[in-house]
C-alpha cells in the first residue's frame, strides 16, 4: 500500500485505512458518509427540539500547505462512548475479524458493523491522516464541549469550548489526496446524494444549498 510519509512503527498498517479502502473503494464516499451522519444528527435534534433549524455545511481550507475539509452540523452531538468503542477496534488491531465482517456486510451493511459514524470515520481515513471532532450537545453550555483527535494510531479526548452546538468533523487530507479536496470535487461528489436530504446542505462560502427545496 502506498504510504504518505507519516511515521509508523515497523510493520504497522492502519486498520482504519485498510478497512476504509476495503469497504468503500472510492475515497470521495467519505463526504457522503459524513453528510449522512450529519443528516441523522439533525433529524434527531429536530425530534427533540422542534424549534431547531437544521443546517449542514461542508467547507475546505488550507492549513500548513494541506487541505482540511470540515463537515459541520447543528444536530445532536456525537457521543463520546461511540467514538471510544470504534477506536478500541482500531487500536486492538483486530484486522481479520472486523474486515471479514465488513466484507460480508458490504459497503451498505458496514453501518451495522461499526455504526453510522464508524463507517464514516473508516471512509474518512482513505482521505485523511488525522480526524478532529468537536461536539457539544444543544442543551449544554459552550464549555461543555469535547474534542476527539484521532490519527488512526493515537486517540485523544479532551474538554474544549464550542460556541455552537452540534458536531464539526475536520479531516486533514493526505498529501496524496489533495486533488479530491477541492470545493468543485466535493460539490460534484455530493450534488446528487444531497437531493435525498431534507435539510439544507451548503458547500463552502456559497449561501445557496446544493439541495434547494
């Protein structure tokens, strides 16, 4: 497998990246998986908080010469326990058993094996060498947010402050994947998919959703 220059212990092979590539194939599916997760989070928040106006934003920026893609929603926040459970699988390196389960389930059934966010995160590691997730429940104060940082080898969970409720998933795109991190590529990857989502999905600075109602 091609390496993007990240330091790894001898013989190390990222379980997240292997499973993501094995299940999804096309790295751009990560954008669709993350938007689907945001859609579910928004639907859950709306059920609990009818005054909520759901919103999903996919944006990109360059930091340190590398593209970073963020998927932001104001839905119910991603729960810490779900992330811990997924990372335990990644950290334990149970490659054979989990890969066989995912292979038998297929891409559509991956959600049943690792959950909606797990499937999105595994897909994300085809594109990214680091994923940072900031999440805050809508019924908690700004200083009650949590930040998760995972580079497929290490995992950190820490308290933080977030001005807005919901979840922000930021992908640091691999040097070898920069060509699929442009606004144009992201828009094309999501254009048809977003039509089935009942909440506005915006790309970059464009105020017009790609799925107008």
